[in-house]
C-alpha cells in the first residue's frame, strides 16, 4: 500500500473514530448522570461509572480527569441536553422565547422550556446540593449553578417585561420571585416526586401559575 493510500484510509477512518470517541464520552456521561441521581455524590465512584458505561476506569479518567469534573460535565449535559459547547441562551428555544409576540406566548414557551430542563436536571441538582457542604469542588459547582439560575431569572424577567401584555402593575422583584420559584429544582421535585404530578402535568401547572401571577 502506498503512502498516498495509507493517508486516504486514515482520512476516511477519522470521522468514524471521532464519532466512536464521542459516543464513548456520551455513554460515560449518561452512566454518571444515572449514578449521581440514584446514589448521590459520595457513593458514586469512577469504577462504578466505568462499569455501567462498559469502559475501563482509565478511559473515564483520560476523558474527564476527576469525578468532580465529570459531575460538572453531567450538569452541563443535563441542562443542555447534549455535549455541544452551546449555552442554553444560544439555542433555538431561547431564541423563540425572545421572539415571542406577547407576554402570554412568551410565558407558555418559557414554561415548556423550564419543564424540559427541570426534567433533566432536578435530580442531579439534588446530588450537587447535598454534597456541596462537604466538598469544596462540589460547593464551587453548586455556587455556579445558583449563579446561572439567577442569570436565567434575570433573562426571563427582562424578556417578560419587554412584551406586550405584561402587567405593568407588577413590581420587578415580584416578577423575579415568580421565575425564581419556577427555576427552583426543588419545586419540580416536590410537585413530581412528592405531589405525584407527571412532567406534562408540571408544565400545565407552571403555565397556569405564570398566568395567575404575571398576566392581568
């Protein structure tokens, strides 16, 4: 085989190798997400994640380094829904909320948006919150998650207040409180795990909550 043929074969196989590597990475993240949700931070080990993902612990460590780094990746994956380096505010759902023609439409879209993210993140957020007081790395992650949630509240508030149909009599702080409760992971867990709502029922509840609190 000539050097040219070898180079062509390598170029042909490169996309396959990249796809396989990405699939391995996602399999590890999915296994870690399930482990953190079910066992919590302390009881989850790199070895147990590797076994669930059908890879070696060395593979997990080579791709993610530490368990804390893997947990952060799991959080990002849960919020975004994939491993792409694209923030929530850069995605189509956020663009649709920004472009909504009036406050009622914006709130319905936001309720759907929150439902999707909460369903993916609420239980792993519990794992982070519980571990934060005893682990400095997890505490830093929890602080960042809280800051991101505050940023999300600010974005939702500004967007709502810019729309036709927004109630001008409502104080900005009250609008922020409304969105803060919606974005609180404990709200989703309480209504689904304890009160028995399905994810669809949670979204319907959230839409009605928004309308009662924010529309005249």
